[in-house]
C-alpha cells in the first residue's frame, strides 16, 4: 500500500457553485467525504495552491492538489493470532471469525482482539480507520467478516453497507417452533434501563429490518436463515427475542431455555449449557471495490452448533 498520495485535478465547469468538499467528494470518490474534509482543513488538499475551507464555493477551472501522507489511526498493538482467512487480495480480506474473539479493543478487552491480529497479519492496516474493519460481529457470534485493506476499498464497502447492497445471511437456532418465514421491521436503540442491552423502541430507535426463513424445525426449536437488511447492534438477537423466539444460549436476550418434552438427558444438558448465542454469519456477498465483480463466500457452521443440531435431530427422530 502506498502511504503517500499525490493527485492533481481540474474542477470541471459543471461543478461551478458547489462547495469544495462536495466537489472533492465527487472528483475523488475513493476517499470518504470526512477524510477529504480533514485534508482540506489540514492544507493537504489545496485550491490553486492555496489552503481553502470545506464550505468555500468553486467557480470551475480551479486546480485541486492533494498531497497527503497516511498516518497511523490508533495506538493499537499488533499481536499474532491464528486467523481463518478465506480470501485475500490487495483490496479485501475475508475471514471466518471464531466465537469468543472480540473484534475491536475496548475497556474490557484492550488487546488479543481481531484488530490486533489483523495488524500483525497486515501491518499497513494501522493507516486505515479501525484497521479496515467496516462491520462487526458480537464476541460470541461466529462467521464471515470482510476487512478493507485500502482507503478506497473502505469507502466502497461503507457505501455498499449504507446502500444495503452487501448481503449478510446468518444461521440462527431459536427457541420455539416457527411455522413460516417472515420479516421483523422494528426500530432498535439502547435499552432504557440496561445500557448493556439493545431493545425495540417505539420512539428514538434506528430502522432495523431482519428477514428470516425456516431451514429446519424441531419439537421446541427452529433453525432459521436470517438476512440483514440493516446492521444494528445485536439486531438478530433483539428481533428474535422481540417475536418471542430468542436465540438458544443468548445470555442477554434468551431467558430460560425451552426444553423439548421427554428430551434426552444429553440434549437437556447441551441446551442448558450451550455457552453462547447460537448465531453464525454463514454467507457474505458484495461487489469487489476494484474489479466491480460480484463476490460470494460461505463459512461452514461451527462444531458447537453442529453438535447441538445433531442432538436435536436425534431427539426428533426418537
């Protein structure tokens, strides 16, 4: 990755009357508007050789000059982690995150996170905000994540997520029998009393839409395939609890486990002791930022969920 950027562009007449930051965002689409504004304010992006303000109006014909050095975006420590990388090129990295791995350092988890491992695997990611992480999975959710390896790739992926053109599908084992698929369209925000939780809110929540279809039914459980249209914190977990079918093993939203009538002692123990929410990001599809090609990945269900499903199938057969 080149840490030094050099770019010279003439402002076309059609952008006369536009703000500098608006015109720059159109002429230099590989970088976010926020980053372009930072470069304008810092004097790295100039107009006819002079520093300007983001809100300054253009007349057309001006020369924009960008000279910028990409700098480290945080004081994170690179650490060697065993990453399950399914795809990697100059722009993207797609990996299968195991359950139990925290994605980003925070007060309770200062290191040994996915971000620390990414910096060890690819040191130049320290120049990309959040080391290229554009979406997250909860600590105890397993499955597919995409990481941007360049600023243009990051801008493209963030835009795709905003436009809802990234397809993210999850396997979710929920409590209770669901007879048919459906959609949960219910806004999500921070829980009013418990700040560790999210909740469906009548007022003040952000739009959240989850589509689901039935993959397999059991006497007291259902295996769903959930597709996110939006990407709110804990979205599937909150939405499934909202329709009274919380995820098996969910410590925040699950409540008491529902046990099938006359279930085997082995199945009862497995349901009661399942150590995490039974949620796995199984499929990911997006447009490659450089080639424009549609790309698609699948990650097999992890062993703990497969083992629980095997016990549920054996119980159903019995």
